[in-house]
C-alpha cells in the first residue's frame, strides 16, 4: 500500500495503549553494561532531584552493598521497611509489596529488576512486583544489567562464559517509558574494581574476576549500547508512525516458532524472539502434541511448558495443538493465522539415516509458499538416558502381573503341545509359523513383558522339540540359526508394534475420557438454574477429573467477591487475599503459578464473555498431576464452562426480573389511563353539555345561563383536581417517562403563561430572563406544569393587582435557578418546607379552592429532573418559589452559518 | 344563503360528547354527520364530501391515527383531533400523520367553534385568492418579493428564519410539530434535531413579537409544537 494513512486497527490499538498508559505508573529503567557502572547511584540522584521538585519518593529496595557514596545518597529518603519471610528456618528480608501499595507513593525505587524474590513472596520475580506497582498507578525507577535481559541472556553467556539465571522478559524493558543508559568506559570500571568500589559477592570470586576482563567488558558495553540504540530506533519508528511520516506499510510477515520436545527448544524461542524484534512483527510459538509425544517423561513435559512460558514472556502468542502429523498441523496453523515464516530447529544430521528428511524439509515440501527458517539448536549434549522417550525404563515396561507371565508360558506350552502331533504332517517352517502366532496372541492379550518372554520361550521350544537333533538345544544345520533369528525378530517387532498400538489406544481413550467429562459437565451445567447447582457440579467434576477439593467464590450484583458458595460436605479453606488478587488481576494465582506458587490451592478466575464471574479455588492432592499440559487445558475449559453457566444463570435472573418489572409497569400504566379516561369522559361531557345549554331553543334566561356557566366552572375545577390526583399517582408510581428535550426556557415560560392567563389576568406579571441563558434539557409539558402551578398559586394567594415576577439566573453547581415571586402576604413562617407535602395547604381553614397537591407535584417533577425546589420569603415581603434545573452539555446550534448564507443571498 | 352549508363529520364514541359537539356545530350553521367508529367514519367521509372532520383519538375499533392516514391519502380537508391530556405523544403522532389541530378534553363550545371557524376560513381562502402579501400585527410579509417589514421598516431575517416564517404563515391556526417544521424548513435529514426549531423560533420571536416571552403570533403548544395565530 502506498497511501500514508495509518491502519485504523493500529490506530485503535494505539489509542487503547495510550489510555492504558495514562492510568499506569511510569517505568524508568537505569540500564548498564555490567555491575559497578553506577546504576544505583544514578537512580538515587535522579530520585533526589524528584524529591526536590516535591515528588513523593519512597525507596522500595536499594542495594547499597555498603558503598559510602551510595549510602550517602540514600540518606534523607524515605525507606519502606522490608518484610521478614521465613524460608527453611532462615529469616530473610524481602520487599513488601502490600506495604508499598498501601503507602502508594508517587514514585518508588526498585533496585535490581531481575532479582528473584524469596519463596513465599507474592511473585517469584521482582519485575512482577514492579508490574503490579505500575498498574496501581505508581511510578517506578529501577535498574538492570544487560545480561539480565531474556533475549540477550544466552549471548552474554556465550561471551563471558557465565550464565545468569535471573532474567527479565524483554517486554518489560521494551514497554518501559524511559531507559537511561548508565555508561562507564571499561578502563574506568576496572580502575574502580581495583579500588574496591565494585561490590563482588564473596563466593565464586574467581569466576567473577574472569568476568571482569577488559574484552568482556567491551563486548558487554557494546551490547548495552546497541540495545539502547535499538530502543531509540524503535521510538523513532513509532514516532514516525504516530505522525504518519512514513508512507511505507510493510506487509506483516508474521513468525511462527515450532517448539519441539528436544533440548534446544528454548534456543529456537530466543532466536525467534530476536528475529521478530528485528522485523518488528508479532510472533507465535506452537507446540504440537503427537501421540508419540504423549509418552514423554514428566521432566520433558515440564521443559516444554517452560519453553512455551518463555515464549509467552517474550511476547509470543502460544498454542498447544494435538495432531498425528506435526507437519500438517504446523502448515494449517500457519495458514490460519497468516504466518509467512516458520522457524524450526535444525535437525541433527544422521549419516546412518540417509533417507531421513528433516522437519524443515517436510514443512517446505508440504507448503512451498512458506518461508522456513532453520535455527541452530544448542550444541547437542550427549543424550541423557533420562531424556529418553518415555518415562518408564525397560524394566518398568516389563512389569506385568505374574498371571500374565504364567498365561504366556501356558500359551507357549499349548503351542508346543498342539504342534507335536502335526510335526509328522507339516514342514518345520509351518510349525514355526504357529509359534509366531502364539507370540502375537500373547502380545495382544498380555502386554510387553509376557510377550517378550513368549518370543524367547517359543524360539527355545521350537529349537528343543523340533529342530534336529530333537530334544536338545544343539543345532545340526546352521541355517536354523537364521530361522531362530527371524522368529525372534518377528516376535519382538510384533510385540513392540502391538504394545505401541495399545499405548496409543490408551492415550486415545484417556483423551476421549476427558472429552466425555467435558461433555457430561456441559450437559449437567446446561440444566443448572442456580449458582449452588453449578457449584455442586463443578465440585463433583473437579473431584473426579483432577482429584482435587474445590470451592466456588462468586461475585454479587455489585461485582464484589462474596464468600464461597456453600456445598454440603466441602471443606476447602481458601485464602481470601489470594482470591481477591486473582479476581482483580484476572489471572491465575496460587499453586504452580507465578503468584504465590507456594500455596497449596490454585485459584482460577472464571472469565465469562461479559465479565469475571468469580474464582474457582481447587486444592489438588497431587499438584503435579495438574501441571500436565492437557490437564491444564482441561481445567481452563472447565473454568470457562462454569463461568459461562454462571453468566447464563445471571442473565436468566436479570431477564426474569425485567419481565416482572415491565409487566407491573404495564399494568400500572393501563390502570392509570383507564381511571383517567373513565374520570375525564363524564367531565368532558359535563363541560360540553353545560355549554350547549346556552344553545338550546328557546333561548335560556340569564339565570339559566348563569347556572350553566357555574356548572361548567365546577366541572373544570373537578377536572383540574382529577388531573392533580392522577399526576401525583403517576409521578409517585414512577410511571412518568421524562420526554427530555433541549430547549430555551423562555418558550416554556410563554406556554405556561398562556395556560394560566385567565387565572393571572388580574395580576401584573413580568418576565425577566437573562439573554445568555443556555438551552436546558427538560420535559416541556412537565416544567410547564410546574410553572403553571406556581403561577396559579401566586395568583390564588395574593390579592388582585399584586405583582408576579418570573426570573432565572445561572446558579451554582451547574444549575439554573428559576423563580416565581409575588408581593403578597408571604408564606406562613416556618412552613416553607411543609407546604410541599401532599394535602398540605398554607391556611387550613380557607375558602381558596384546592387540595394541596400542586406543590407536591412541582417537587416530584423537579426532582425527577435532578433539580431542587424550595420556598422562601421574598426580600421586601411576599413569597418566592425557586427551582433549579441542571445545565448539562447543550448541543450546538449554529446560527452564525445561517447569517453568512444570508449575506450571499442579499447580493 | 346561496352558499352551501359546510359539512362536518364528527367521529366520537362517547354519545354525550358527540351530541354536544353536534349541537354546537349546528348552532354555528354546519351540516353535521356523526360516526362512532373508525369504520363508520371512513364511510361517512367517503360519501358526504365533508369540509372538515372532528376526530376522537380513542375509538373502540381502531386508532384514530390510522384514520388520519387513510383520509390523507385522498383528501386534505382540515382534521381537528380530540384527545385527553397527558398523551402528548398521541397528539404529536396524529399531527405528524396529517391532523391540523387538536383540542384537549374537556373543552368548551367556544374553544371548539373558534378552531372550527379558523380552519373553515383557511380552507375557503386557500381555494380563492393567491394573495402573496400577508399582514398580521405590526408585520407585513410579501411572499412574492421575499420582503418582511415591521411597522413599515424592513426587517432583516436570515434565510432559515424567513423559510420558517413563510411556512408558519402558509399554515395559519394549524398546530405544526417540531418534526414537520424540521422536515419542511431544514430538510429531511434533520428530523431529530428538534432543538434547532426551538432556537430559531426563539430568534424569530425576538424579531416579530412585541414580548417574546408572551408571544401573540407564534404560540408554543408545550410538548407538541407551534401554532401560528395571524391576528
């Protein structure tokens, strides 16, 4: 594409990212080539500057290593006390994240980003603490050395010969808001080292001396400088993209790294991460579980999981798929996700297997359009026996109940017995066939060990009973040795094949069992109507599938976590703190995760499409069983099913209550309108008939006309009473839907005056509204009613000829105050509030008509508009009623454009 | 009188009210036919060649609004709607469908007759002169030359204000809903921006009315729309 417009999706992503960033704290990293360059010092001086500018700075952790200058820098800064953590009868000090979150400073100093926390802390790594601090909106200063960066870790290890195990994912470094490179030339560093200004741990002193060789230091410095330069380069690119300076749209050639079960998988992942970073493209990491690979040892499975985890930490999207043909799955996945490049590890060349085609070749052959990149794996270590394909040793595999061995021996015996009479009839070769048949039978029926035994027994029996000289193990003809060898080989191969097939069948049936468990659970869940039922179902299935006790903790309507749903007989004690953490962060916590792995309980958040629905806590009796990838996947699916069911149950409730509400509202409305129709129709007829009396022939007399007129008047008054009563009922039952529109106040004042003009005819009414009053949002009919009621009241309670003023002004708190005031006798003192009550009137015994609903209706209407109404005495005598309406954001009406148009027109 | 009596059809299911309306109209010199349902109303309207229809909105066999739509398909005679209070939405619906005016129950004979007279007068005038100069209050509007004068002085109106005024003048005494005004003055794409009408109506009143807060000519029908009263 050549147009310079940024891709809308990317723009959206960026906006989201910016929003996310705005809420997050800022991370500033002081980055150095090696220990001793002065990162901590630089961080502390930056912090001191911040303190001078009035920032609230707190030291989370700073390692001064007893250096004088650094300690001097620490002085005067607030230091957060460290937490004591008991670890194997030692008391260790560790950073206290909860204290930091409670203290919530503006800026916190966290030295040594790569540090591993003591077991028992919330997170295993300090950078995870930092992430949590950042998401709590706290700014963080931290330090890191180049060798601790995940992708450079092995490179540094290669250069210096020392591999550090404490690493930080590059992601953390890359998303840091600022990176400050703390640089020191190698000679100066060596000088400082000589002066003893660089802290070295006592142990392994020699190794470290080796580390601080000039050559190493130069190389490390180069790495650090380059990494920083890359970052700056990225920033430049991003800037160009933000400003749309670039008109180049690279087609995104996404990467797919294939993770195998072998040793070098993490090397592949690291390489892929580096390549992806260089190309600035997202990447995926994929592990394919073929039936064979299901027999891997626990250790290997753990390694694969770790590798995938590593890939995830490095920013990859990871997936574990199963399929019988790895090549096919890879190609399909790549096609589905539009991944153009596939990275695979280079297979070891095996000269003794010339026909063997590497994985890369096979992928290439299957999909010629994919680019396949082969990367070197780690130098192949001597294959360790423990790495061999299966968990079980040969001896283990030979294990079988003694009955099987006995039966195997019996079958061999029977083969011998059956063949005995046939010896004279059949050729020896055919006899051998019958023995082979016996081996096959045994291997199908009794498994590996007995079958191996049968192979040997049969060869022995064949030799002893049939091969001349008979009844001796001696062999006269050498060619029978060949027969024995083939018989043995065929027997062993058959054994291996059949047992292999049986194993795969076992794997398949276990998989089927998992699927069936899921199916049964979803079937049960689909029938559940209450959270308690769901809790009971989930508990039952977690118990059978994972051998774990479990509990469900659900959210209430306000999205707060409640106590565990009570299921009779369950007795899992959960740590409510971890539950809350897992819920707040939406990630798993506890046993076997990154967060508080020491806990014996695993907490899985229940993520439904709309929101988190709660947390599933489970305590497995055998935590390792839960770590197997397929089990984890099963657990994830379980959690999701439960969450969806919970959401469904929730919405069933919502729907029911909504229907109920709608039904009752409808009933109320129809009742009210029926009443209003039934009451008004006779009144309307009364008014009309009173009027038509004057039209009767012969012409009625003056007295008759007078009677007709007062009938009409009384009917109209009755009508206004009915209106008041019905309006009050409507307002109180909440049946009134406000029809809010943006409109000028002036208009409704005008229509109210028109509506009451007969009542206020004897009074002097004046209206003063400010010119610059903005549009207000209100229901014109109802506010007209408020104004009419107030005007009618003013007319009713003041002698004819009194003044009535209507006014408005911008009030405080983004409201407009509107008032109606008169210069009449005023309000009874102390009754300013009471008159707004229903059936309350200023004077109890009065000839003035009305039931005292007018002001109560006014109050109900104004409050429905989020306003307030009150009465007070007017300055200089009289009553004053003030109500307020909120200002809001009126829509713009462009009247200027119209004027401009008119200029043209007049020409 | 050589001129034929104006024919009015009253469609109302309440016999008492029907009787009163009929009596009032006959006293005014109209020929009145009654109907108590939408069905009967349509038959009467089709056969009696009426000059006006007075219609109750709540009829037993159907919605009055449907009647208006049916009638408007072939006739433009004035329709006055009778309705109960607190049902502004019904009134707006009826007016948008093509009704010209409404009366809120209970109403007196005087109110009814004033409306009937105004609409009959409008109808007879529309058939007759093609007058392009209109006067009301202190205002004189020359539709042909597009000139507006106030007490003899030229009055500057913006194009929208002028279109608004012209549309109001051409529908005297009728209730015009916000939607109708938007559609005819601003165009169909603005049908939901009712605050436009209100703001420009305010501006127009300032130029035309003596006291814009108590207007005499451009009268607000709260929650429904506006009515232009020429005298």
